[in-house]
């Protein structure tokens, strides 16, 4: 049943995760004059043309990539609602971990470069995905309750 509302929620969450993986999530503006550094999920592009790979960026990239790939697999489990609900809960936990890691890196590791870190629009997309996964799980459990009620009636 691809026409269920939870499929739409999961698809939108996957799109949000993939867009966050591809777009810059923050910009580090130096205290003095100069070009700013751009932070992606995997790399930090410095103003002088070099790249840096902080460990928190690698962990965040792996978490979001696993959430996106797991969610595509979750779409294919539409006949197994209990497994689908568990995978949605796992996706909620992973996106919550990404948000925590991003917050830790934003306030400690990335800001140590000597400047102010400004998050971009893409940094809020994992939170949006987390809400969408939660809504999908809620709809899946509601469908499961309807199926159980219909089985009791027969």
C-alpha cells in the first residue's frame, strides 16, 4: 500500500536527509576580516582552499547516510507494520543523535576555529526529518490498531 500517509512522511524525511547531506550545514565567519569557512556534513572547506575532516562531521555524515538508506528500506516493509514502526523509531533516534552531535560540534569543536558559527537552513532539516519519522510511526501504529480491530471483528 504505497498510498498510505506514512509513506509520504517517510519519503519527505528521506528527501530532507539527502538534502542535508548535500548542502552546507554551517558557516564559520572569522572574527576579523577574511573569507568564511563552509561546513558540510563530511568536510569543512577553509577559506584558504584546504579541507578539514573533523571527527564529529564524519559521525554526523554516517548517521544521516544510515538514516536515509534505512528509510528507503523501511518504505519496502509496508506489509510488515511492526518492523516498519521499529525502523521509524530507529530513524528518530539516529536523527536525534545527529542533532546532538551537531550541537556539540557547533558549540565546542567548530567554533574553536576563531570565529562565529552560523547554522544554515540545511542544519534544521534533520530535525524536520525526525518529526516526519515520528508522524510516520504514529500513522503506522494507527494502521496496526485498525488491522487488529478488523481481525477481532471477523
